[in-house]
């Protein structure tokens, strides 16, 4: 008796919201999916990519899909896991082999493969002949530098098209940046109405299948109440613009003392180093069991107007003293130091601190300023950031006050003449605590449950 291979199936109507019907049925080569958080656009793309590959697998043919992120070290926790989810949804987990060096998901019988690359690995990608390509997916496409990056890579993939495919199908997915003049917003708007392009918008309100849980909706409603413009930007996917002030200061919540119904479980330090005229500042922050982030104390030293300015060796000693004294306070006894973050450009203090104390300060992996600011904005909009009006004293010069932190954030603003640019700039005056707060949120996004 001939053994019949089981045909992998998926109930599309139970796994793809009706709003995405045009994406599921399109025959266009270029497909741009833009929308807010929890719109499930990436899930739809990955299921469609899986369906496309299955068509070839069922015919005993090899077919390949390329998945791209801007930076290679983001692959494991995003697109790699997402494609594995889609394979499971099709009931084919045992039919695929996963490798992580390099990242690949290979169909054992046909050799059909999902290849994963960061654009920072593009030279390696160009040297590899993948061939038999049926589709390419750019995830988090707004992270790329320009549409020219797409053009340069697309040609490479088009040359390796599968002989049975009419064309290589391209997908882009991203949350529209806040700035309407960001290059990707202008690029995708320009593709609306083009014959070969599908431009699709979505947000969580289009969910008819119950993928957005009640808990998720409660979080969304809290952000909607706290910061409506941020809600429109993050969850509705609307480029709401920047305005002039960077933050809504009403979301910086003042505390007379620590909460009595919550406890600090981790301590985080963040530093922005100064130079001959710039201030050096350190922040001590506590993360509570309920997810609050509290500014506990601020160190701020400005050399402006001083004849004798502190050397890196002095600043290293004072940073260590600040960390030692704040971490040992009885109010959060037992809380562990989780991370010490510093401006990646501040090599002198970082090297001096390691020489003096054998302790690495973690340099922050910077992005564009406008993109980095999204991280503290997310924390603020969730209503989870607090600061002590009067820090518990450590009796150290240049510390024991959070007032400078609040005053600098009140003045933190965008340069008005750059608001309509692709890469808007902030006013670089009295912004040192603002920078160290940004570094804190960017470096600890996972611990703080931030996703932008």
C-alpha cells in the first residue's frame, strides 16, 4: 500500500483577521504592511510565507525565503521565533531542522530554507548564492536607513528567483515612526496606488478574532488615558508629529516616599559623561515588584566656570562612591544591582572605572535620537515612571537632589527648524540627565517591559 504524505493545513479564517484578506490574496510583488502595535501584521506575513513555501514542498521542490532585520543580533528573539511559530501552526515542526549559527530553518526532505540575515551581514549575504528564492521579508523596516538599502538588496535576491516563481515576492512590515517626514513614511505613502504595490494599514481595532486579550486592551486603555498622542502613534500607527516639547511632564510622577505596598527588587545606574564644559551625571533607579521605575537619586557635576575641573580618576571615584552609598541604603535592602549603563562615547570614564574597580560599565547601543526617545516615552505613557521628590540622603557632594533631573526634562525640546526633517534634532543644552534617562530605558528595555 502506498503511503500518502499528510498535507499540512491551517484554518486561515481562524488565524488571519478578515481585515488582512487583501494581503492574503494579493498577487502583487511588493507588499508594505504598516500599522500599530498588536495589529498582528507580522503574524499574517509569516503565515503567508509559510503557505508559499508549502506549495513547493508539496510538489517535492526546494524553495527559499530570506528574512531580514537591520541588525543581526535582533534575529533570535524576533523573526526566528516567529517563523518557528508559523511552522508549528502548519503542523510541520518535526519536518524542519533549526540552526542558530547561522540562523536557518531547513525542511528536512526538500531542503527548503528560511534564511535570516541582518543587513550588517550583507557582505556575507551577497557572497552566498541562496538561489530558488520565492520571497523576502523586511521586518521592522523603519530601522533601515533609507529606501536605497532596499533597492540594493532587492536586486541581489531578484537574480536568484525560483524558476517556477513568476517573481520574488517582497514584504515590508513596520510601525510608522512618529515623524510624518521620516523617510519610510514618505516612501510608503508614495507607493499608494502603484500597480505593483499593496500598501496595507492596520491596528489592534481591526482584530475580530480575539487575539488582543482583555489584559492587553487594559494596558492600551491606560496608555490612551495617560498620553493620547502616544496612543495614536503606538497603537493606531499614526504619524502624529513631534511637537516642540519632547515629553509630557505630567507623566513624571512625584513621590514623597517609597510605596508602602510595593518593594524595590533591582537597582539600575545610568551615566552621561561630560567634558571640559559638559556635566557628568549619574542616576540611581529602582525597579519595583509591580513594575514601577523610580528615580531614587541623581549625581550631577558641572565643570562649567570652574578653573580646576575633575579628572576621569576623580569622576571614577565619585561614581563608585555614588553607587556604593545608594545601593547599600536600608530602604531597598537586598535589591541587587542589575546593570550600570553609560554613554558609549564616554571612553575615558569607562576605562578609568574598569581600571580602578574591575567593573565594566555597559555602553549603550545608540540609535537615532528620535528612535531612542521612544523608549522613555513608552515608559512614561504606561504611567510607570516616578521620582523621589527628596532622595534618601547619602551625604555626598553633587548628589541627594532630583530637582536638576526634572528641570532639564522640562526644557528638553526639539529644534523647531528640524521637526519636519527625516532626522529631527533636540536642543543640546542642559540635557545631560535627559540623555542618561534615555540610555537607562534603551539599555534595560527588556527588564522594563518596553517595546517600541
